C-alpha cells in the first residue's frame, strides 16, 4: 500500500504562520532574482516551478518537517496572491516535480543568499549584545542526522557509537552567531568525519575588529588562536584543565599573563609564544560543575576588563546550545533530521534552514526594538504568530 501524504495539522495553515511576505521581507525578491542571475539560474519554462518560487519553498519547507513536499507547496501557494495558478497547475507540482525543480536550482543560490543576507543585528548598546564596546559573538558545532541512504552515507559519513555505528549518517555544522540576538551570521558544514577544529578554521574569516568571540574548551590551540586573533577580534575561550599556561605575571584581579606555545619544545625554549591572559575561578555549589574553570583571553588589561566580569560574561556562550536546538529541532517542528535524499539537496536544505532561522531572528530583533526589550525575552516558538500579526507584509511581483 502506498504511503499517504502527510498533511499540516488540522486547523493550522502554513500561510497563517509564515507567509511568503514574512520571508520576502528579510530575503527580498529583488535580491533573490539577482542571486539567481549571478549563480546562473535563469528562469525556466513557465509550466515548471519558477526558480524564485523554489527558493522560498525551500525556506518554508524547513519549518514543517512533518508535512509532505506537496502539502507545504500547496499551503504556501495558497498564500501567494501574485502567483496565478489554477488547481490543475498546482496539481502538476507533485513530489517528483518539486524534487526536479530543487535539483535545477541547486545549492549555490541558497548558499549565496545566506552569505549576502546574514549579518550581526544588534545596534550599539543593545541589551545583552555587547561587552563595553565589543560585540559579543560565539561559535559552536553540532551534528544533524540525514536519511539512512547509501549515497548520503558515502557523502557525509556515519559516526561510530558504543554499539557499533550510529543509526543515521550525519553532517557536522559549525555556526558563528551574535550572542545577544541569536542571529547566525556565518556557518560551515561538512561530513561528520570533519572535526570542529577544521570547520572553525574555515569560519575565522568572518571575525572582525570590534568583536569579542566566545568559544568552548575544545578550540584552544596555538594555530587556531593565532589565526582568530589575527582577524583583529578579541577572544575569550575556555581552556582544558590539562593545558599548560605558565604564570608570567599575576595581575591585581587574580588573573595572570601567560603564553600559548605551538609545542612543549617551544615552551621550554620560550620561542614563538603568544601572550594571553588566563582567568581561573570556581563555582562552588553548582551541581555537575567543574572544580576549576579556566578562561584564556586577548584582553590583557585587567582594569579595562576585570576577571570577574569576563567570568560572568563567558557563560553567555551556553546560549549557543539553545540556538543550535532552534535550528535542528524547534524550527523544523521537533524532527531533528533532514529529509532530502540527495547530497546536493541536503546542502540546499541546510542553507534553507539557516536562511529561515535568520529571517525569524531578524524579525524578533525588530519586534524587541519596538517593544524596548531584550530579544532574549521573546520566545522563539510563538514568534511566528507574532510576526504574522504585526508584520503582514504581502509581496506583489509578476510571476
């Protein structure tokens, strides 16, 4: 017996939650058309799904992982007053036709759109987004399941597990985000065998002077630290307890200056060391907490950046976990797995996820600015409804 097409939950229509106008407000139609031209995706036959429609469709698709391809398209099209399709034309867009349209579109337009659209969003002085005059950013990684198919396993790999191998192939994603607004403004991903350190090297170019970058203890190493510091951004990263940092000079706030070396031999010879400041502290009474926390920073002046402030600030990095959960679980509707069945469409789907998440986060920032509150005080889940009520911006352009 053939599998029945899944439908959107009864009483909840996709166009009632996220209309094309909402997505087009952050990812403008003119920009989509320009990117399509620049990536060599001119419009194809009128009877087929137009490329600009497929772009927005991929973005909308990421919001409803429980609905079938044609259900999402049908609900989206119903909300588009500019697209004059009769029932027969919509009926032609079956799952196979949609897949063919996505293959024709490819990954490049979605990747380029994310590159052009995504950016830090916080205005100077915005609550929770700055430390003094430095914009707070952070990066962290996660894995996302993909369908259990031979082609996807060959492309992305399958991680090992205590009982053998994982149930699904996976890709590894590393995201660079603005801590105060949760806006992901750069991301890289690859097969699960590619480590986070390798991905972090690819994302360093997005750091800029005037940023303070937070990162977990897995990333502190000579080469990555050197390259990240060379961008002009300041760094505040947690270090492992086993890392060796000789105390060169104790500062008034209890922190101390030290050096980060390429190897133990360089440390013994005191060659090629990078001057850093180390902050050590404890958090007694915290269940499951480590006995000693150690932070390494490029902020060497204890008066300009006291150790107590930096220790409290570092824990903003844990918001990365919330943001990554929004992308891979909350936004798709509780199904932490991608569903495309080709490697190129998996990559296209990931950029659709990132674009849609950025669009929602930008609208949340705009809503918080109007309300005069911190974006963190807005809940991610009902924001789609808030956007629908407060930003009913329809689109109108010729098909």
